[in-house]
């Protein structure tokens, strides 16, 4: 019996006395297909299980933290903002900040079609000083994870899988990859990235302290500061969290370039597909095919549907006056219940 589907490695060991042989092999475990959801199911988010943004210029304001708020009340504020097609907005802050949501039914994986859309606030630049640039503007990709829970074990007790977005498969194919590399961006993808943020002892007393506001360290030997900017004066470290915040996940290539060369016009370039807050909401590439879910080795898992979706900010980058790269979420929609037919892609 296996606890989850996908490719599972097994070892058969045969031994006698001092002699031992190992035979390694892989079995592929498939799930049984599921029925479409019941009539009257809600196409939108109905539950928020967890919300923990990383440090960010909208943290503690989207949604608003108020004295006395707890993890539970913050989760409820997120549900009030982005559940049930309200289309309010929440921020996930910098790299790793996340939200975990659920539905009143299992979103079905229909073969050949995309299955759900994640609403963000991505848009294209209308005055990019670089005339030949690929599509970009404010594309702040969130990595998407999914889980199928037929036995109602709950989101903390089941296997999660990541949606294999375009850069997961091959970052060099992003149309802006060479530009970003020449610009000095870190264009690698880190599948086991870990970052820790440290709560500042106090808020900056003067502007001199903005550039050394909130310290961070990662597991690639890098460290730095999340900086304060003139447009957002509230604390950027989530006020209901502990003294350190550690997030893990896949860190995507840095996609932002200061196209003005003087710090006035940052363009955050679009990844091809498979992320949140990366494509305009009405365009096809804001939507996701559940068949893109893969296990930790990158093997397809062919989930029949998903019960929970987790989204976390996928880039660690500061962009001058524009602030950190931080994913925003406005909702999630079941495309099948909304009768939207969007074909899959690669
Ligand atoms: Ca599908
Ligand atoms: Ca943002
Ligand atoms: Ca955004």
C-alpha cells in the first residue's frame, strides 16, 4: 500500500550470510478517477487554513493587522478578503510568504484542460524604456502547490506537490533569461531554498536605518537586508509571528531589471506559465493544469483533483523604490464550475 501516488522508488534486498544484492526499481502509482463535484458547489475559496506572509511593504496592511490579532483572526481576514469571489487583495510579502486555501469540493483535473485560475494583480509595463523587451511589468510569481485529500486527513497531514511552472522545467527558456543574466541577476533555480528573516528590535529611528531594516540569511551563503521605503511606513515584519521566520521552497530566477539604468523604471518580466500573480488575470496563463503537479524528483503525479492549494512568493529580489518582489492574491477559481474551457500547454 502507498500513502500517495506518483513515482515511488523501492529497493529489494536479497541476502545470505555475507552476500547481499540490492535491486532498485520504481513503481508508478495511479489514482482512481473521481466524479465531478456536486451540483451547487462553490467555484471559489471557502477556507483559509494558514496565512504567513514574509517581510514586505504591504505586510500588516493587506490584510490589516490590528492589536490583538492572532493567527486565527488573520486567517479569517484573508478569507474575508479573497474567499467567495470577494476579490479583495492580500500580499504574501517577500520570498516564502504563503497562504493555504481550500474549497467545498475537490477541483477536478480534466484531461487536456487547465483546471483552476489564481487571481493576482500582475500587469504589463506601458512605458518600458527597452523597446525590444519581452512581456513584463509587474510580474511577481508565486509558486503553486496542490494536495489531494480523499480521506480528509487535512492539509497538515498529506502529501503536497508543486506545480511545475515553466522555469521549474527550464529557466533558460524564459525570453528574458539572457537579459537578466547580463544584468547581474541570480538566474539560477534553487529547489531546496531556505531563508530566515529576523524581527528587528525596533522600527528605524531615521532614514539612515532604512537600508539595514530587516536582516535575512539563506542556505546559499547569502544574506542581506529587506529595506524600508518612503511609501510604506508600517512595520514590514508580520506582527503576529515569532522572532524569526523561516521559509523553504523553490526559489525562482530573479526576473526584475531596472530598465532606466537609474533606478526609476523597474520591469518585472513574465515567466511563461505555471505561476500566480505572473500573468494578467483575464489571460490564459493565469490558469493552471493540475497535470503539471510533480513530486520532489520532478515526476508527474497525475492527481485526479485537488482539495487544497498553497501559494508562496517565489523570487527573492529587492527592486529599489518599487519594493521587494512579493506575490499578491485576489482569489482562486474552479474553471470547470465556471464553464471556462482553457486548453493546457507546455
Ligand atoms: Ca487538467
Ligand atoms: Ca507585490
Ligand atoms: Ca503583484
